[in-house]
């Protein structure tokens, strides 16, 4: 199908973007990499009056490592994250997750900020942000604020972002030498939307895991930090008990192919594999 | 009236300037305004890969990019990449291995395959399949396409 008519304007700077948002109000939508938005427009699931193209704003690009943190600009593409030596060294979970995002041609265009602001519950980056306790940086004309990833995602395609705000980047804690991570997901075909997946992170000292964090995608309306399963892991319970505890954490919805019970089962299988990968 | 935007891009080495409706995606522009019908309009929501082209040297979905977003960019289509000879080896291998029947997916398949030749020349059969998972073929069953690409990668390694 073809997109409905809309106007298009390119923001040169962040201030430019705020001005355009102010001027066009609720009828405006921000265009970053467009890999979700243009598909939605072509399917006529969205019909904005105007697209504000922020994709060329230089201050929203790039990866910077400083002071124990890794800041990734919102417009950094999935492919740039996948190829970055800084990411592989300091936030390896993101390097592990990136190859699972759609296909190479989409990873070359889609952006970190676009994926997070879209808030698809089966997307990879939101779950990684929650697992790593990342902080989202959100700006308006008046200034900027920071929101923890676990407080940002409110529902299916729903976030804490207001219509006059722009997500400018994400701060990830740089990994310590004793941290380990794993990313696993199940799909019908490589690159399809995940049926269910897990982003896992922990501290490993002399073979023992502590501070295990498990965040799931495709297991509810938002990425879910599995607090019951994490408590079981922290108490040193065997992997089977950690997986069993997931029943209290996850709320998977059935889709055309997979029932909720099957998704919960698959999440448990992935949990066992993730814990084994962290301990390996 | 559709809002239009004056846009200049380089298509297969030549500069093109047009007023383009904001809502028109790049593949429709290439096909309908420039007559470059080698890039195919398939699903129009980023799933099938028939519209795979190169923008600034990297493969993208042409249906998920507005033509106005290509302003100032370098766009390469199957026509340009065929004429330059860049795809000749892959094209020969596809022919030899019978890696196409109806041909609808072939331009996208070739451009996606060339991305592998350029950036992941050591790819295994499994990695070739992973890389092509976003390009649908409804005729061949993929086996012969993977064979053709494997041939080219192997010949390059010699």
C-alpha cells in the first residue's frame, strides 16, 4: 500500500526540531531511521500531518565512552552499534543483541532511539536497556531530563515520552571486567519479530554469578525485568527454579502462532540457556 | 495536493533533481519517475527484500525510505551495479546454478549477496542463509541461491 499524504520538513539542529514540534503540535511525527514509521505509514496505520525528519541532526549521533558510562546518541544505527569496537568492549550485551535485529538492510537504517521510542514489546533494544539499567536522556526546549529504562516503557507502543520531547540518547553503564552478558531470542525465521527473548547480565566472581539481571522481550506489553526469577538466582537456586519463578513475572500474550503457555515455556528454556551462557 | 519537496540525489552516478511528493517512497520514485524498474515494489513494509538498493554504499530497504530522504545521497540500483560490472560474477553464478526462476526477487537478492561479498567474504553457508533471511524467494527454495553465492565467495578466497 501507499502512505497517505503528509508534509515533510527537515530539522537541522535539535533547537530546530523543538521549534517545529512547537509549531505543528500533535499532528507532527518525528522521523529518525523510519524502519517502523514508514512501514506503518505505508500500511496506513499512522497518518500524521507532517513528518519532522531529525535523522541528520549531528548532535544526536555517535558513541562516547567517558566516566564509566557509554553514551549512545539516539540516531546511532543498529549497524553502527553492531560494528563498534567500543560497544564490544564496554557494553557487549548490545553487540550480542544487534545481529538479532531484523536484517542487514534494516540495521543500516534503523536507529537505537527510534526503536526505543517506538517501544515495540518484541524489540531487542528496550529489553537490553532494562537489563543494563540504562538511563534515557530526553530533551525539550526548556532542558533535559533522565529516565531509567524500567520507568520509561508504559505499554505496547506507549512510553513516558511527551509530544514536545525528543529522546536524544541513552547512557549505559560501562561493563566492569567481572561482568558477563548473554542475549538469546527465538524466531520463526532469522530476523523476524521475536516470539520471546532474554537479555541477561550478571557479575561473575570465581565461577559464581551475583546480581543477575534478566529482562524479557515478547513476554508482555513492555520489556519485563523478571524480579522473581532474579531473586531466585540471587538466592543461589538452581536454573530450573529460576525458570519456574518466571510464571510470576511474565505476561506473554498469544499471537497467531504461539499460545501464552508455549511462550512461557520457551522463556524458561531460554532462561536455562542464558544462565548457562553467563556461567560458561 | 500532495506536498512536494525539491530533492537532489545521485542515482547510478548521475545527479537528479525533482520535486517529489513527501509520501512517495524511494522505490516508487526510481521506478515511476526515473524508469528504473529493476528495483521491485513487493510488500512495501520491509519484509520481502525485493526493493533492496544501496544508499551511500550500504544496502537499505527502498520501500522504507522516502524519496525526499535521499536528498544529497548516492543511490545505486541494480541497473547501475549491473552496468558497472560489479555484480557480473554473482550474475554468472546465479545463471550457472539456476538460482532464479521468475526473477522478481533477483535484483534484491543480488544486491544483498554483493553486500556479503564486500563485507563478510568468509561467510559460511549458515551465515549466507542468515544474511539472506530478509530476502524472500517464492520459486527456488533458496538452495540454488545459497549455492551460487557460496561459489562466488569460494572463488574469491582462492
